[in-house]
């Protein structure tokens, strides 16, 4: 959709343009979330994301860039939809997964070939949908000898090598599941090796979802397996990774406070620095067997506290993001009971306020639930949107657009590992910002599971408040590499490749500005995706000489270029047979005016 510009010193500050809203989309307004912030439910009845009906309750979802065109596509259990821009989505037919009443989706680049693949876990089995780079998928088994029926499956990186690992999490005796967990280590050839030495694969329990996170910040991913008895209290299964301490990976069960003395009905673990004091706090959503738990990190000691997020109920996901770009992460909570779920704003003083009830207000059937939720900036306008997935047919599912309108700044990073795993799972990214007059470090971790049976976008988003230039940013890569960047302009989308010491400004904001002012409709590409011949139809009222055409790969490298003379309403053909399959940007320049459109080459 847009091409990149490689920069090492970042001082430019382009104006931010909010994405347009089209009248063809029917909107159901929600109550205001506070000053200058609203969400709107995307309720276009003609959109394919709103035309799917299926039974069941517990379903995962994810925002993911399947074709490297720098916008977020939508994945939810059984379906995948390509983001075509301007609030338009199209179904990816090669992703024809049978639906199930429950299951998870998670994305990582398990082959390290530059595109993201889907780990799909359901009662019918656990499979990988292997991406060929253009958004076409082939089913690959995790274990050729076992279908691996599951409640949910998660990618991880427990040994810090380039190859993501897989844990298959099974809620024993729930929904007809009667097998133990499985754990597989990824290999360089794309296969997986089963590891059966850990107790969580040798003993059964009502395991629900596994979460890999470096909670002690020692450079390796620890394992938190939520284990929900589904109405009764019981132990969760928590393991410290010994990789950094011993030089070899290993998982040791944690039996000390605060994690094990309290029985849980665990569903979702998230470590966040909610109070910006520089250390990670823990929030755990529990089902009805125990209330939610909040553990504040007080100088290295986790202390159970009571706040507005600690309440009983049939709670499922907690998913964190800075929705108003004030520097503090807010949280979405989902539940079987829509009355307690919703959007909780972080007030910045240690307290939270439920400013919105998006599910209760929009899904009127009280029997509906919301389970999975995923957060990401799908329209590239600088604020976080979310998609929620649940039960009750078509009703309890929706894309919620953030219509934030304030002066707060943001920054967004896409990370690519080398020699770390390509998706950078386990990377720790911190930026220094001035929030409410205080210099603080904002903490994020790249993860393939940070929501109930779901994941947020792999892109790293920060709200920066009044901070217009980032003084410092650090990245601790899983490989052990450590990089520092300074003097970074805000209100940008950047990509970073490990070891290059370079940020690439993806120019999503400025390109969007150009398209709005100059009217991108003055040329069409049809068909698109294309094969060997690109057909470009100009809808110009006058003839133009020397129209410049350029095709860029998504890393900003010029691949093809030509100049043409164009007459009114002319269609031209361009031989692009030498281009490899993948996503490109076509840039057309007419009389000094520029317009970009995405081209997908598919054979």
C-alpha cells in the first residue's frame, strides 16, 4: 500500500491524518469513553466479516499482516479476511478451516521465510496453516502421527533459537477432550520434535490457555498455563525458564508466593507495567471459581491488591493496550457475563474506570458471550482498535473502531528477527517518554498469546502523551542482541530488522494524506491479485505525457519503473513476469501528484 524510507536520524514530523469514515457503513454509537474518545461498532451488513454465522462459544481471534503490506488483516476461528483498506475486507478462500465450537488462532513465522503462519488449535485437531507469502495457505500437521485435539494451541520460543515452539493445551474432560497436553520444539527444517519430560505433558488437568512471557526479565520466556476447573478453584501451572541461569532451556515449577498459594480458575495471564514504575505487575482473569487477581510488583515482591479489576464472574480475556495514547495501558475484559465485561480505562493513579460497556450495549441478547478479543491499529490512523469474538451466532462478534480525537502522540514498530525468530517472539521493547511531566520507560513484549485463545497484533504500539520525540528506545532480542535507538520522531509506523541499527519509516501517515487529498480513484488495477501482466486503467479526463510508474517491494526497494503517455480513460498493460510472488506498491506520479495502491503478484 505504501513504500518505506530508510532513515537513521529521525527529525521530521508529518501531520497526522485521521482515517476517513464512509457513509456506506452502518454505525451503532456507543457511549463516550471520556473526553474526545469514542468507539464505533463496524456494522456494515455487506462486509464478509459480518456475514458469518456459527455455533459455539470460546473462539480466538487475531490481527495479523498476512501479506506484508503493512496493514492488519483479520483472523478469527475458522476464517481469515484480507484488509483491502477503506474499511473493506475480502475473504481468503485458501483459509477454509472447518469451524468448531471452541479453539484458538495464533500467528508466527515458524519457517523464518518472511511471512506469518497460523497455528490453529481446536477439538478437531492442531494444524499449521503455512503461508506462501501471498496469503495462500497449505495445511501442515504439527505431528504427522497425531491430530492433537485441543482446547487451544500456542506458539512460544522457550530455547531462544530461531524456530518457534508449540504447546498444545488440553482442558481434560471438557468438551469431550481426554488427551494430555503436548509440547514440541521447532526445528530448522520446519518440523517439530516432541518433548515429554515435563509434568504438564504427563499429567492431565483442565488446562485452558498457555502464556509464554519473560516475567522476570532475565532474557528467556517463562510459562504460565492457566488451568480453569470451570466453576471451582484449583492450581495453575507456572514454570520458570532456566535457560539463562543454566545455559540450557528447562522449566522449573514455581511453588512460592504469590503464584501458587491461591487456587485459581485461571483463564488469562498478562504482565504489564500498569503504573509506569519500571517493573511488571500481573493481572489474571479467573472464571467463576475464583475472583480476578491483581498482583502489584512492589520492589520485586508481588503483592495481591484490590482494585476495580478484581471482581468475581465468568471472566475470560484481559487484553491490554493504550487506547487513548496517554502512556498508560488500558484493558479489555471479556466474560460469559456481558454485564461485567468491557473497557476499563487506566486513570494513571493506580485506579481503573469502566468507561464503556461495548459488548453489553451492542449485543442485546444476554445469553451471548465474548471470549476472544484482539487489539491492533487496523486502519493505520495511530490509535488502537479491537475485534471481539464470541458465541450466540452472528450477534456477539464485532469490530470496534477507535475514533480517538486528542493531541496525544503515538509510535508503532514492526520487528523482524535475524538471528532471532523472524516474528521476534519474546523481544522486549522499551521507549522513554515524558508522561505527566515524569520521564518513564514504557514496556512491551512481542507475543503470540496475550489474550484468551487469541493474540493482539505483533506490531508494538505506544501511546506517548505529549512526547513528540522519543529520547531513547531499547530492544532486547531473544538471540541476546541488544540495540539502542535515539531521537525518534513520534506519530510514525516503523519497521526494524535485528542487527541493522536502522529504523525504516513506512510512511503510512503521509501516504494516507496524499491519497485523501489527491483522490486515489484516478486509476484502477484489475484484476488484482495479478499474474504476469498488470492492467492499469487511468480514469483521467485529459491526456498526460510522461506518467511515471514505479513498483516497490514492501521493504521500499524499487523493482520496476517505466514512463507512459496516457490518454483519457486509457488502459495500459505492463509485463511484470520477472517479479516474484508477493505484495508490492504501485506508485503513479502525474503532474507531480502521487498516488499509491497495493498490488499482489500471485501465480
